[in-house]
C-alpha cells in the first residue's frame, strides 16, 4: 500500500497523530462516501483518516465541510488521496 506518511507530509494534516486508511478505489458509488463517513464517526477526532480513491470525492467535500473537518486531496498517478482531520 502507498506510503501514508508521505501523503501526510504533503498536506497541512498533523503528522504526529494516529492515522487510519480507507481504500475506496474498488468500491462503486455511493460506498466510498458512506464508508468514509461511517469510519469518521467511529474514530476519535485526533485520528487522521486517509482515503484512497480512483477519483476526487466531490460528494464527500460538502459533508466534510458540514462536519467541520479539514481535508486536502492529492493525486498520485491513478490514485486520488484525500487526507481528513479535525483541528
């Protein structure tokens, strides 16, 4: 799997926090959105979540905004990486 630490270093996400990864690249819509939101609800606010996808999660962004999450999306070849965290 991709080196999650290298993705974190390319964003403003806190690198010293625990990190979890969700791989949504093979999931059909709306599973990436649903699974990501469910995982965010299940983890502590101190955890940084890294979502791996095959496209930008456009429908996820407004839901993250509503829930006051910070996020940044990076592209790494065929993988789109969205790093999600709370301040």
